[in-house]
């Protein structure tokens, strides 16, 4: 079973990459408790910025970009993490997903996450990322994770889970959907896969 994390962080080191790694570890740990082996790959969009731009102009992906797209579309689950720029996902993040066939993520379990300097941007998950992946007909897990600068090392309070707790919950939800998704080729009728995953999402919301 393969999990791919897409990180749109631009700096090195990157809090966006760090969040992607933590989420992948949480999902992997949960899958391990279910007796499932996981292969994890991280796609760093910073390294693909020029190929992405060239593909948008020419319509042809160079080999490294084609390999990244194949990894994303062929994975059993996807983690998508972007920094927040001007109250939305980054242009590089959006451009990469613009290159993916609109039907390629149908029914795929996806965990969305974002990083930013302030908690005021946390709604980017609901007004930008979730609609994007809903349009692509992915099965987005209920818990989205936003990490502001002050969240790193925070334990939360009586009303809100800290960042580690949110990561664990989101990783567990992603693992549950990945484990529940039928192995092997997709159903001949994509609607069947989507309906089954919608039931799983409903179960997660009311656990």
C-alpha cells in the first residue's frame, strides 16, 4: 500500500514538509496497527516548479514531473499540504493539481493540510482546499490540519486539540479510509467506489 504526500513548501527546511512528514507518520502508524505495510513517498513541488511551468505552457510533462503525477494518481492515499499565500493555497500547489486528470483522484482518500504564520488563515482548508479536492471527487477525510507558527509545540487547551492531537486524528481517519478501500483495480463503475467511501466518511464523523 502506497501513501504519497505532496508538499508545496518553498523553503529549506520547510514547516510544510515537516507537517507532511508528521501526517504520513501518523497514518503509517495507524496502518501498522491494522497489520498493513505502507510505502511512503514525498513529492516536493519546490523541485518541480520549472517543469510544472513548462508543462502548463507546452502541454508535455518532463520525466520527473510525469513520475510525480503517476505517483499521486497511483497511490492508495494522498496527503496534500500547502503554505498559505494571500489567504489561499500557493500558485505552485494549484498549478500541480491543474496538471492531473480531473478523474484521476475519484474516490481516492485525501488528507488536506496547510501551514501559515497566523491562525487567521486556518479557514483556507474549508474555503479553498476542500472545494478543490471535492471538485476532483476525492474522498477528503473529515479532519483537516492547519499549523500556524504558534501551533508547533502547543499542547492545546480544554476546547481545542493541540497540533499533535489533530495530526493523530487526521492520520487515523486517512488510514481508516485507505484500509477500507478495495485493493486491486478500481471498480468499473466509479460511482460504486465513491459511494462506499462516502459511507466510511460518515462513520468517521460519528465515531
